[in-house]
């Protein structure tokens, strides 16, 4: 049986990316990381991919100033590596409409808060945790969702709650959620690869 081919996107530190790469090696995820695409050529995430001998490609407004050209280059790169499922593992750009539609219901994102309540433009990094704490929530979450044309908008595929403690700071909450993101993202991709999660069914149910 041939393994599911993953296309991975990352912009920064790449701890989620690392968790996915490690899980493909130890067999928790029955998939092959086919390519890692980054919009920031100096990102630690790309170093992690290179260290794991995964092909890396830098595609950004620097390589393709026209958004439509960038969108086309991304789709072409994914297709040329035979990608079947995409995981945005800390990718801070929005994918273009061509790529989203070519891989409809096959693009996952991980978000460090409950959706749809705490998602959308601007709700990323430490700021999203600040907003959750300011709202007086008693719990937050790590969320994996399908990607559509809008930020943090597609149907939720998996969500794991994370309790907020009275002494939490945005930093402490971020660190605790980050660890849960790693587990949840790996488990979710693993279940998709094993056929236990049907993304088309989730999308259809969400309408
Ligand atoms: C994660 O919190 C993820 O939810 C968000 O960006 C962060 C990336 O962290 N989309 P890392 O690069 O995986 O360490």
C-alpha cells in the first residue's frame, strides 16, 4: 500500500512540523512528507525539514511578487510532489484561491484557540491568548480545522480543550496549548491516513 503524501507549510519555529515529521518516521502517521513549503527562507522550520532530508521550497512574495503567480507556483509545486493532503503547520499566510480549490477539503490548519470564537485576522501568536484570557474564559483549546478561503474559517476536524489556570499568562497558556497542538495535529493526520476520519464527510456535514 502506498503511503499518503503530505505537503507541509511552515513559516517560523516549526515545532508542529517537527512533531509531524517525527511521527512519520516512527509510524504514528502512516504518511510520507513529500515537500515542505515555507514563505520565509530563514525559518527554523525549513532547517528542520532539511535535517530530515525532506525537499524544501521557498515560495513567497519575494519569489513571486504577483499573488496569482505565487498561488500557481504553490499549486504546481504541490502537484509535482504528488501531494494528497496538506498540513499548515504554523503557516502565517493565506493560501490563494487556486490552491484552496485544487485541494478542497484536503488542507488542514492547526490553531491555538477555540474556533470560530477566537479566530480570524489578527488572532494569532501571543495576541490570541491575550484575547482569550481577557475574555475571562476558563478553558481554551487546540483546534484542527479544514482550510477554506477565509482565515480560520473552515469546519473543525478536531478540538482538544486546555484548562486555563488563574495564574496563566499569554506565554504560559501558549506553551501548554502548543504541546496539545502537537498531539492533536499528529493524531488527526494519523487518523486521516488510517481512514478513520473522512474529511469529505466532515465538510458535507458542515454544509
Ligand atoms: C502554532 O501555535 C499554530 O497553532 C499557529 O502557529 C503556531 C506555530 O508554531 N498556527 P510552530 O511553528 O509549529 O512552533
